[in-house]
C-alpha cells in the first residue's frame, strides 16, 4: 500500500460505503482531498428526477439551500436520471452510467 496518508484514508473510509448509513461526509471529504478539489458532492435522485438526498462538503449553506429549493429541478443530471433503476449512477458526464448495489 502507498505511504500517502490521504490515499490510505480514502481507502479506509471507502470500506464503509456498504454500511447501512455510509459516512458520506467523510467519503466526500477524503475524495476531495485526494483529487485536490475545493468541495465534494453526492446527489441522489429518483427515477423521476426528484431530489432524494444531497451530501456536500465545503459548499456554502446558501448554495445548498438554493439547490434544494430550486436548482435541482434544472440540473442536467435530473433529466438524465429519469427512468433509471435504483442503484444506477451517473457522473458529470451523463454518457457515463453504472450500477451500484448494496
């Protein structure tokens, strides 16, 4: 295993992704640190494009509130999620799809 402490921490926290309540805050924070990003987010939508869950790290509270109250309906991922089955995922490139099951 690598001696990089950030990478080690990311691997450790990912071991909890199948927990009944995954530690999304820690997962996003370690992913953010690993790639050197300013923030991290995990957006969950249902098969109709409605927001189910939003987890953010280092994003202003006002931006989160605005997204939840209005902007999630305009998100390109909302349209792309319509008709997708539970456990399917998209990343920022809506042509990239996958599936994740607990």
